[in-house]
């Protein structure tokens, strides 16, 4: 998956949680299809 798609998915997971607890499963490395380190770098 491209970096831009991963960033968009992370942003979407954040947007969906407005007023509710954040669902970590939506931003997990498995759900995004990337390694944990790559997810952390792109989220930052």
C-alpha cells in the first residue's frame, strides 16, 4: 500500500472517532497492511 493511502486510512480512523473512544483496531498495523514502525512514522 502506498504511503499516501496509509496516511489517509489513519486520518479516516481519527475522523471517525469524534466524540467516541478511539478504535485502535482501525489503525493497527494489520488493518493498514504495514509494519508497526512504518505506521508510526507515517502517523507522526
